[in-house]
C-alpha cells in the first residue's frame, strides 16, 4: 500500500480516498463536457459505508454521468470497491461505498454557468440511474424546506429542548444533588479548530483555487479527531450528509475549519452515533478586513462503541441539535432501506477510519 493511502495505524486513509473521488468526478465530467469548459464540484450527495474494508487490497474507483438534463450541472455516480479479478465484475459485498457528486460547467473566462449536453439513456439500468438522479435533485430542493431557519422546532422537538434545558440548569445548580454524568459533555466543549494557508500544490486544474477533494479530506480528518476526543474512543466513519461547496478557496488564502459535535443518539447495535458539524471559512492572508466567507458546512457521522452524549446549552446550540436530529432521522431512514454490514457487526475492526 502506498504511503499516501496509509494512516498512522497502517490502515486505509479515508481522507485520501475522498480526494481521489473528487478527482475522478472531474475526469468523468470532462469526458461528458469536453475540454472547452471548466468544471467545478458544487455538491456531494450522501456518502454511506456499504461494506467496510477488512483487508489490505487493491481498490477500483469507477464513475459515470447518471443525470444531466441540458443545464449547467450534472450528477456523477461514483463507487469504490475491491478490485475484481481480470474479466470479472465487482460483487455487491465488495463495494466499499457509493456516492454522487454534482459538477457544474463554467465558462473558463467569465466563470458563468454554461449549458451542457443532456444525457441520453437507453437501457433499463441507465434509466434507473437517471431516475435516481432526478430523485436526488428533487430531494435536495425539499431539504431546504426542512432547514432549521425555515422550519422552527415542532411540539416534540420543543419538548426535547425543554427537557435538556432543565437538565442543564440542574447540573449547574451546586445545591442540586443531581450531578452531570461523566459521559455527558457540553456542546461548547467539543469544539476543535484548524487553520492553514492554502498552498498551490492543492489547486485545481483551471486556476489558483483549491480543489474540492482537499476540503473533503481536511474536514473529514478534523471531524474524526473531534469525534475521537469527544468519545475517548476510536470512532468509525459511517456517513457524510449531503453537502454543498459554497465559495471557492483561493490559493494563498487562510482556511479556517471548526468542528464540533452537533448531535448524538444511541445506535441500535450498541454504542453511540456521533454527528459532527464542520464549518469552513476563508480569509485573505493579509486579514485587512473582517470578512470571512463561508466555503461550506459538512456533517459527518461516526460510530463509537461507548455510550456518550452531548448537551446543548444556548439557544443557538439547541437549534443546531434539532437540525442534527432531523439529519439523523434522514440517515436512519436511509440505513433502514439499505441495511449496512458496518452497523450489524459493530465490534468488528475494519481497516478504515
């Protein structure tokens, strides 16, 4: 195994695979659009582990355009799987994970969106993939209506907020015999940060902007560190929620990354699902003004073998917790529709983190 793909424990480095996926999405996009346009990563659909890698082996990355209607965007479905023997197809149990990237075509000089050729689908398999892409497109629009800024807490969510608020007050009252359990941590104390100057080695092929795969790797590894420091365990990655890249990150700018636990819940197989929110902002290296542009917010979910819980205390934290709960419910529905071996054998040790 190349050092590029090894983490500190000699296991496969998931962040490196995320970088490769973004690079592959770009290659697939250019095969559809041609070289006359610039393509950039606009969004990543949900990434959920299908089957954990339990041995060091060759991996095969593959992808194809599965949804394009003639506008500027296209959906590219990608998968990472154990490389099959020559002449054989990939078996379902050898698929590590699948995901979809949304790529947007831009005019190279003006950076304005340009229309691309629609996708022709003929076979039943192609039609099924196209229909799924159309579903994803509609779901992304529907997600906006359930955003916490649009949809306030309902009756059930309000009751949960009141319960946690009451517990928080009781824990803070020195005269109250009920003390805060050792496995409950205030949300504000889960925050960790990273700051780095963007170097040209991680630029994309068009101009001096950082390519999306680097942001995925950076946010994933900080999220893993956050979940590990919060749970005092080595958590296992199970999901990345649909995420959008908001602003480009210029080479030479300063990237600020902040990670914190936004929601926790018991896992049906034991342990705890830990949702980590990672915010990214960028500023000019001179810091001549106070403007910080948001470049994207990412939500990663990990599985810890221990029982731990996060406790929000401020109004903003409670709203973040409610939003996290809604995302967790969406993830639960996804996992229920497609059971994952990763969760049914929670104590087994995969070669990824």
